[in-house]
C-alpha cells in the first residue's frame, strides 16, 4: 500500500495552502495521505522534526512511503533521510525547500551543516523538486542545487512565489503530477 506523508514548513500547519487539496486528490486515487503536524512550527528544532517524521515511517515500514515537504518541511525530509534512524522510502517531492542558510535564524538547526547527499540518495529512490521562479523566501538557486545534487527533476513554476497559501496556492497540480510520476 502506498502512503504519503506531507510535512509543512516554518510557521506552517497541516491544513494550510495546497495540502488539503493534495490530500483530497490522493484520496480519490485511494492513496492514504496524512499531513503531519510538526512540533513548534514557530520555533522549529530539527531533531524534533526528524523524530516526528521517523515516528510515522517506523509504523509503516511495510508500505511504499512517499514524503512531500514544503519549505522547511523539504529540509526536514532531507535531514531525516541522512539520519541514523532513516528507513528507505520510495520517493520524495521537495517544494520550495531551502538548501542553505538564510536570514532566518530560527531555522539554523536545519541548515547549519551540509547535507549528506550520498546518504540521502541511498535512502530514497526518486525525487522531484518544485520551486517558484520568483520565490521571495528561498532563492531558486537552492532548488537548482538540490536538483543537481539529487540528480532529479526540477519543475519551475512561473510566478509561483513561495508556492504557499499566502501567495494564493490552494492547489498545486505540479506536485500531484510529480508525485504520481514517482509513484509509478
């Protein structure tokens, strides 16, 4: 059975932006989907987010697991995949994810060291990276870097901004398409 876990970003929530729409679309395909509520989204701690992702994957090791992360949720997925507790998953879609430190000191624990891309790739079969061409929070160079390091597709959304509810994104068909492509 395929299962999708969605990880929101900094100051986010499970039911914000396009996440409810994606859950509904996947439900129509009879794919179990759950948007996780990450601990203290206003003051996130990387280890706590990795533990929360791990807790859900540990319970579902007999399933094809796919992760979808928005913004800091994408970085949390990468930190999970490189962690000692990581279990191999089938695929991940990273939306508007930062890959390097920025001006937001509250998320430093996620970006204070380089990612171990070899370990990350050994724990995930397929990736898709989606990014707005004019993201004001995470420069598009972050997405290009992730795409290159993960050797996988980069989907650029014209005038996408940060691809969140604040930028008017309550549906994200590019994410559904990418997820369906990697689930085949």
